[in-house]
C-alpha cells in the first residue's frame, strides 16, 4: 500500500508541491496502478537480457560545434543586464 | 473557382494546384474559412497561422506562374501537433508550463514539409505533453469527435485526427508513444501511421518518452499518409536514432541525403500472397461491436490475394505494464527540465529559494502529467528499480523477440486499433488505470519499434471503428500495400456532417 507520505516524498524528489487533496487522490490511484504493474514481477530475471539501445558509441557523430541562430532566451520573463534571473540557491 | 476544395485529399490538392485547376490561394482561403466556421465546435486547433499560410500560398502560385518547380506537397494544408517545434509559431504542448514559448527553430519534419511546399495552417490540440488517450488532459480544453461532438476524439493527437476528419486541413502530423496517432485516427475514421522507430527524425519533437515515441502522419487516405512519409522519413544528423529508409546497395559511400530526397514508398508496388496473422488475444479482447467490424473486413480481404489465420502472442500479457513503466520513467526524467525560468508563465523567482520555487511552479503541470512524473520517480527509485523498471525492459525484449518470430511467419499482423468505441467526455477521466487499459492494442508496436497503421473499417452506432495493421521493422511499404487494399475493398470513406 502506497502511503500519502510516500507520495509527498516522491513529489518532493520530482519538485512538485502537491496539495493535501492531490496527495489523497494520488495515493489511492497510484497504489492501484502500481499493483497492476506487479504482474511484471512474475518475469524471471534469468534468461534473456533486458531491452537496451543497440546503438554503439562508435556510431555516434563527431562532436561538432554549430552556432545557434536566434536567441533561445528571449522569452524569459526574468531578464536583467543580459542575464536570466533565477531563484536564489541558498 | 470550384467549391468545397477543402474536401480534397492531399494528393488531389497537390496535383490540382500544379495542373492549374485552382490556385493555392483559392484553396487555402477555403481551408481558413472552414477552420473559422467549424473549429468553434471541434476545437482541434490551439493556434491558426493565417498570415503565413496566405503568404506561402501566394509564393507557390507565383512560382507556378513563373514555371518554377514546386514540391511534392504543393499548397497542401497541413496541421501540426503542438508538441512539434515550429519556428516563430508558438508551441505549447497544451501545457501552462510552455506558455509563451516560441521556438527559435523548426523541427526537422517541419523543415522537410516546408521544403516540399506544404502550407502549415496551425498547431493542433493534444493531451498535455502527449500524455493521454482522449485529449481531455489539454490545458486548452478537449477536442471533440467530429462524428459526434459529445464523444472524445481520442488522443493524444486528438486535434491532428479531428482536424483531418472535419476537413479543416488535408493532412496532419501527430506523435505516437503508445498509440497517440492510431487511437484518434481510429476514433475519427481517418488513416494514421506510427512509423518504425528511427524512420522519422524526432529532432524538434518535445520529448516525453524518447525510446518509444515517433512522429506519425494522419490523412484521409492511405495514399496521403504515404505522401507525408515520402516527405518526412529519412536520416537526420540531429537524431542519432534515425535509420536510412532504403536498403543501401552501392559499394561506395552511400549518399543518404540524396536517398532521402527520393520517394521511398510507391502506391504501385503491390505485394502478392500476403500472409496475415490475426492476433487472437487482441481481437477477442475487444468489445463485440469492434471485433465484429474487424472480422467482417478480414472476410472481405480474404477474397483477395492473401492467407489469414489466427495467431497468438503470449507476451502481450506484460505489454501494458511494461509500456507504462518505461514511458513514465522516461517522462519523469524528460520533464525535469521545466523550471519556468527560460520560458513559461508569469511568476517571478524574486525572493524564492530554488527548490521551493521549482516545486511551486511545477505544480502547474496538469493532473495526468504530475501523476506520470510521480509514478516514473517511484519505479526508478532505489528498491523498486529491479522490481519494475528492469523487469519492464525485460518484458520489452520478450515482446520484441516474439514479434520478430511472428514476422518470420506472417507479413502483417492484424488487431483492432482500439478495443472499444469512442466514448463520452468524462466517462473514464476519473479512473486512470481504466483509461490506460484502452491502450492495450497499440502499445505493442511502440515497445517492439515496428510500424503500425490504423485504417477505418466501419461504424457501429454511427461511431467509427479502426483496424490496426502491424508489419516488421522498416516494412512501411507492406503496410501501405495491405492498408490500401482494405481501403479499396471496403470503400467506406465519408466525412461527418458538422
């Protein structure tokens, strides 16, 4: 059973400030969904390998620098002196 | 000027404009009028780009008058799902978190459409960040089904399918992570393709689950979908997962750029003696009205050059759990980037400590997105990673192996696209697990990375039924051959009265 506190903790890890009513609702819904996922637990980890990308590192393109046209930051609402303002770190 | 140009297929529009039967400006003005008249009811569009559409039409007409060559999609009105970046045209993902975002670049597929002289008429509604099966999770309100506006249009590319069905554009692009092109195509009675993973560049597609999603195409006919694929498929240096769509046979260094300019699929290339596997679990698992339509279509198809037999897929029992585990895990990682600093809604960070600010602004994601981020964090967290995520990847490999072995025996596999008929708004929105379960028929193709197409096969109680055809990796041509045969023998194409 997934508790409300677990959902609160997962919310914090995901940087989501959930309301009390969201915590109640998500706890019940997510418990039901994850219980459905439990059918995966019947699969043995022996035998075949899990799926993974078949792309080999050597197939990746060269790391070339391309100048980006336009200003990707022009839609920030919090600019000052050519910088983008964010929240304080401490 | 001919009336009702908006009713034409992309193929008819491109040839009509090139042959001088009507001008691109005449056509596009009818399309824009149609959108203005109809979209208040359907709500397929988030934004309409009238000015650029009219300017582009004018330039195509001038080039035709001057005797210059124009592209494959000359003048064709295209709608774009609003999670694909369009330069200087807002791209919202139907989310408050992307409010005010205007991409400084075009997605690769958009560049290719523009080079082919398609006219982008606007951006189309979706479930927020493409998470949903009904378009009810859009921050802009739901798109309505053109066959009955009290019913859902399907999702997440609901706007893409509804706009084509309602004759607001000739063709559209959507994205398909677990059925998001095929589901609304089925619910709106249009053709929708999810290509092979790697067949179409994802550069500029705002990512939700990058190992599963592909940009797909929607049209009124199989031929139109084939035209889009001839335009957008191919390798792209900005997406390392793309693959060449034609086998390279020359001994010298292949020039993939020139290969990409060639038509890859042909409407005249008909494969004979098609071997068809009917996926028993999915057909029998659908509601009777749906399976009845599928069997009736297959009965007619059996008269043509093919052999149909029942087949079974054991690993399907794990498909839905594996799909949602992987998709949500990838979503929780992909959506970590949204912090409301570089773009987003008006909320000053002044005075906030960063963790508090991010948690506060990120709570403006919608209900379904937050649910998926939380579950994604859960299945990736210490103690649960082995139980869920690792086993989901294992299930994915089992599904890939089983489907590969089925394609040694069959050219195509047939199943319903959706196990149920379109339903009324609000019917499933409070019960997320039930909503997820309606994706059971479509997620297999995404997990295995194979192409799948949905074609209309009939109606039940005036609501559309779609049939799904899957083929092996890079076998889109086989899909087009089989789908166009169904289209021809069923001959049910019609448009809704709105």
